[in-house]
C-alpha cells in the first residue's frame, strides 16, 4: 500500500499530512508507505500509489497532474485532525 | 522532535491585518526580524498562495505560511502571528484565520523533524483558539512547547 501526501510547494503542509496519516494508520492498525510530494512531481511520486491525500483546494490540480491514474484522491479538511484522516483512510483502504 | 526556537522577535501577538496578504506579510516580517529570512521571503510565501490557493489554511483558523527553500532563507525558522481581527484566505472549510504560523526551511530534509513537532502541538484541537487568545510571547511558546533560544528546555 502506497499513500502520497501532496501540497503545492512540497514543504510543510504535505509533511504534516504525512506525519498525521502515519499516526492515523498506526491507530487503525494498518500499515502503508506514506511519502510527501509537491504538485510538480506528483505524477512520478504517485505512479504506484493507491491513495493520494491532499486539500480540497488542490484536488483538481492533483487530478489534472495525474492524468490517468487508479489512485483515489482523498480531500482532507483539517490536516491536524488524526480522526478525520483516519476515518477517510479507513473508508478508502480499511 | 524539537521545534525551531521561537524568540520574542518571531512572535507577534495581536497584529492587525486587513486581508490575507497583510497577515502573511506580518509573518514574513517576523521571520525577517528573527533573522531566519530576508524580506523577500514574504513575497514568496504570498506567491505560493497566489499560485496554489488557500490550501495553506491547514486547519480551522490556522494558516501555515511557507515557501520553498531559497537564497532568502538564512536559516530554518518559525514564527507565530496572532490576528486581532481574523481574515479570510478563501478556504472552503477553514476560514477565517486567527493564527498564522510562518515556516522557513533551508533544505527539504531539515524540516521534517520540526514539522513533526508542530504536528504534535496542533494535534490538540484547542491549541489554535488558545494561541489566538494568548497575550504574551511566553504563552505562545508554552502552548507550542517551544523555547526562546535553541537548546533551552521548554
């Protein structure tokens, strides 16, 4: 299982999303490889990913950058809310 | 996991900003004042939002302003600006913003530890409101578990 957290600059916000996604997976007892990426490199970073985590603001840009992909794009509202991230990940992969 | 130090010069409690650009500029000014960045970093943080939208509003009431590493980043740094009147960034869920955290990193690897420490502080959902209500730099540091100088106990 590969999960990619995506933000605009690849600094800061995607790293927060990665850290909190790992915490959410831990709580759920799921294991996955979570990496952080920016929009410019997401097509490569997410080539073999099943799930992409990003904000509502960036979801359309991520979808456009990916082109054809089977990865599910999950929109996270509150990057610090491990419960929200966990619920959305569980619905997707649990 | 430790946060970058948060000296008084990197904290502005009760700032006035008329819009999101003003709020980000206040964060840029705090980063410049603390010696982490040159003044141009503020424009680059604004540029990230102009290019990608308000995704930097990562939680209700909180913007994490940042830009890529660059020559105007003198060393990694963090700042906190609280706003007397909250401003809208244009985020569909998390507006209006009361607290702007500014982040500057000199390389992409360096920031992972400090971001993890930030995530620890903000995983408490009450922290953003308590930061917004803080009246001194000491209160801000206590809420984030940050120190005024590197290497000091929190």
